[in-house]
C-alpha cells in the first residue's frame, strides 16, 4: 500500500523588493511623520486620502517602460473586465480627485497625503517595490512662486527633522531647459526625449559614463541585464552631457528655443523668490536635476543629504534624493481637457528615515512593554482577567498572559516583551487577599550590586506583596520609578 503524499509546504519568504516592519521602526516612522505633518500644516496644506487602487487609465503611463504589465505598475482585471492598478505614486490619484471634484474645491487647492505606493520594477539596493511617500501639492497656481514655496517647504522639513543647515541641499532645475537643449540638437522623437531624461536622472547612481552609454546604444548592468539607450548620435550626446556639466562653456543653444527661454526665465524668477525669503544658501540651481517621471512640465527639484552616511560596519551608503517633485501642468487636463496648473513635492519616507537613523536621529523607538498579569491557576483565569482590566481602566498598558506555559516561561515571556513589572497571584497570595508585584527593571540590576545591605534593600523594592486594593497604586509607582 503506497504512503499518502503530504502536501508541499510553502516556503516562508518575502517577495523581492518588499520588507517587514518591526514595532520599533513603525514607532520611529510615526514620530517622523508627525514632524513632517506639522511642518506641512504650518504652510497651510490640508490632509487628503485617496484609495490605493485606481483604474489603470486614470493613473496613466508615466513610469519607465519595463517588461511588466502596464509598464511598471501592479495591475489586474476587475469583474467587469476593466483594468485596475495599485497606485505608483500619490500624484496621479490626486489629479483624478481634482478633476472629479474641481467645481467644489477652493482654488488653489492645497493638500498633503501620506501612504504606501507600489512599483512593479526590478528591486535593488535602496529600490523597493513598496514604499511610503508623503506629498504636498498646490493645484491651480500657475506662478512659479508655488514651486519656490515647495522648495522652501522641503528645506524647512529637513531642518525640523533635525538635519542642520549645511548638511542638506535642495536642487532646482527646469524641464524646459532640457527641452531647449534637445530641440537645439534636433531630438524630436518622444521616445528618445523620454529615454534622455531617464538617463540623466540616473547620473548620481551611474556617473557620466553610465549616462553617456544610456544616451547612446545602452548599457549592461552588473547583473548582466541590458537597458536600451536613447540611440542619440555622438553630436547629439555632446550637448546633453555638456548641460549636466557645471563647468561647461559650450553653447547649448538653450536661448534659441522658446522652451529653453521659458525655462531660463522661470529659473531666474525662482531664484528671486528664494533670495527674497532668505533661502539662497539652502536651495541651489542644478542642471543635473530632471526627474524620471514623464509628467513633469516645468520646474523640478530634489533634496539630498550631503553629510557622509555609513552603515553599522562603517561602509558608505548612497541614499540618493530624499525629497523630490516638480510642476505637472498636464495631469488634470488629461481628464478635463482644460489646463489646470499644479506642482508638488514628495518625501521618500523609508529612504529619509534610513538616512536620519544613520545620522543618529529617529532611532527605532524601544517603547516599554505592557504590565504582564501572570496566570498561575488556570481555573482562576477570570480573576486574572479582572485584574488586567482594572489596570487598563486606570489608563495603564496591561496584558493578560494567554499562553500555556508555566511560571518560569511566563517570566521569560515578560522579559522578552520588555514589561516593566509583572503581577503574580498564586493560591497563597489569594488567601491573603494580596498580589505580588515584581519590578523587572529594578530586578535586572541586582546582579551588579556588590554591597549586601544595598542588595537587600533593592531586592525588597523589586518584589513587593500588597493588598489587592493597592494593585493599581503599586504598579503606578513602579512605572513612575522608571518613567514607563
């Protein structure tokens, strides 16, 4: 008789580009988000939340082309055969929301939003398929004063997060300047122009040689994957590379085109706004900034940390831009057919938190665990539950042990939970109408005490027998002792 085949067990593994988040990191993130939220609200932005899933055509195709469904987004068909997608940023859903509610919104409309986004792209160092963004946008303002304000908001946010002035820089450019260069060197193909801006956007990661390869035939990365290039001619590549070289003296022909002139004028105007507000040392014009998303139409900006950043082993880490954004005057128009100017800024929350933690800020929060009520007599679990609820009713964080282990294992559990103290009531304590409170924080220090009298004194403090009616009072005293 053949043996029954056991079903195959699934392997416990994460998909590439995704990650689990610990309690400490969640608390650190929430603390950081609170600072960002307060800074954004100080500028007059109001909160808004949009769903994680949108109709695919509403999101549009603005990400780099990939060998993935719908070009880099996670998509699926609904019951009515319509394509739905997980949002790849918070800007495209905002454009849909504004188009749908435009008549009822104050103009300009100013909103901030935080939430996860998803990209169906090849994962790598610092490149995830799911990450959190925190955006602020102004819709309905055509003046580049709105763009300048977002650059100032980026600077103020980084400083509010504890990054000193001089250890970050906000860089500004204008897409129209690149358009002017491409027009001057007769690059008219839309696909080529898109490939050019995405090549330049990789400058900080690939260097000039990598960008040059992507402007030409393409390049093969370290894994062996080949990325097709823009296939520009050598005489077309030279002015593009010269544009991102701050020391170039080459005539790029920017001023000879309408787009180039408009870009230069807008950049000069932004410089004036920044200077008048006293931000010239923190916000700089930088022609290497183009941003990789296709929908940007004018000023673009990004912020990066300038202090050397290393990991736990002292190895340097390339964080890249932690804040980015730009003007996207055509996104709402896709829905309405009418021009609606808009500009926004986005913080890469996970990336920024990594940078801040490497700089010694916003460490994973080690919040003290709850008071643990131990279970010594299974027949009296209702009594233990009542004690736990008594602590909770007093505003204390308390947990009833719900496992099946004995006293020794329960004590180990309380240690692993970071409990400041445990509540014990066995048969002897119950007869006396008392409970035993063990201060685990104080108890952990007893082994370091050499003086006998001091040891006895601390031991008495660490373990006390009190009447049941003094349970809450005694636990509160323990928590106050350790400010837990």
